[in-house]
C-alpha cells in the first residue's frame, strides 16, 4: 500500500478534532482560538489570548485567509459559476 499524503487544501471531508489539535501543537503556535460544538451541540470556545479585540482580530485574519483559499480553489477548478 502507498504512503498517505496530506493535502493542504479545502475538503468536504471532516477531520477529527484530535488531528487538528495535534497539528496545532506540532506547529508550535503562539496564540490559539478553539471553537467547536460538544456532543450535546453546545458551542464551546477557548483562547490563549485574553484581549477580546485580539481574539476578534485573529478570527477575522483566519476568516480572511479561508476566503482566499476558497477563491483559489474556485479559480483552480475552472468553475466560473461562483
């Protein structure tokens, strides 16, 4: 069987939270924001930064990067219906 290669791209397949958290640890991040849902569907939110403005800035920067990645995926697919 061949090696498994991880792609740095947008996917419609879920990634286990454990894998995401381990990747964050492996990267040695200085600041983190973790948002998710527990098994009962309740929102949960953790952060390393205590300044609400800094948290919002980090979330918005990440949102901006996600939008750029989506745009690149659309452009790369040749789909003009975006």
